């Protein structure tokens, strides 16, 4: 359960503006252990940054030194898969795909995932000029989107059913990110903090009896570096969440280097 957006901030006339920015709200069961702060680790021939889920030892969002951001969302379709759901954690997917140096490479590697071993998922891959989305339905993987990154992007999911939250969150996204006039990064942050107090269960920063938005992660890709900022959220009451201490990691970018042929797919099929 997550909401992910990607934008290209307006240049402010200097090198301090990111080329693009991805923000993810992570919604989880209240009983799930809090995630560990972001770490810098190896991903194939690249360095990568991502927070770690202590249960799966995987992650839901990460960035590498090629400037590739990869995120994974649960998929909760109206019609449930007829086959038995795979038992492997979706958290394994992002670390493996961060060994790729481009959206096209990540899409190729993701298309070879053993979809039957994972519960349904959506993988989002973002680089400066392109966005790709590939879905796994429990039986096979399919490319859903592969386009130029020239407008803000939005994806969301919910354990209540993706169709229940898609429309209200998308309408808010369109009103906030596509039609606003203030700084787009500020509008992106406002979108991810938004709560409808009479509809908390479908809010972007959501809350219900068994689950809530537990963290917000901001990924920024600059010309010379990549940065990931993780912020755990502490719920004060049913209507208010307070940000905890930020945990941030940044690393210099490196020239793109393609991983060895099939090495990414093999890491998830062995």
C-alpha cells in the first residue's frame, strides 16, 4: 500500500535543483516493525541507497548512482488472482532492479521476474527522461507504461482495493500537481501530507484501524549526486501525524554501466 509521485522541478537558475524528484508514502499495518534508516549498498556495478524493511530485509523504494529510481507497490485488483499467491516478498524486487542503469534495462529485467512467486505488484522505474511501469499479476508480468517523463506521474494502491482509492487520490493529484501555480516541489509535498478528515481511509496520508501511512521518502536526483531522505511518521491521533527525525543518505553519481547480461533476472530466479 503506497502512493508514489514523480516530478521535474522548475530550474531555479543554479545547480542546486534536482533533475527530478520522487516522493513515496508507505502505508502499512500498524503492527509492522518500523523500517531501518537508508543505507548505501552495492547493486551490481553501482551503488544504491534505500531504506530497509526489517521483516523482508528488502525495500519499497531506492535510487542508484546511474540516476535510476525504482519503487514497488502492491497491486490489489477487483478480481483476485485465481492461482495461489506467491510467498516471496515484493521487497526483494527493488534491490535487484537497482543493478540496472536505465528504465529500459529495469523493464527488461522486471519482465523476466518469476511473477508466480510473488503476490501481485507494480514496479515503477524513473530516470531523467523516461518512466516505466510493469505489473505482475501472480502469473505473468506485463509492461503497463513506458513513456517520456514530461508530465508529473502518479501511482497508488490500497489493501481496501486499488479502485477504491484511485479516483479520489488522482483527482487530488490533478488539482494539486497539474493545475497548481506555486512551486511544484512544495505542491508535491502538500499532496503527500494531505488528509480528508472525513475520509481518512482513502486519504493520501491515510489512517484506519488496522493500517496507516508510516513513512514518507523523498528521492532527489541531481546532476552530480543522488539523495534519499526517509521520514518516519508518528500518529498523534486519528487526524494528525507528526514527522519524526529525517534520515538522509547521499552519494555521488557515476557513469552508467550496464550489468552483465541476465545477471539481474538471475538474481531473482535462483
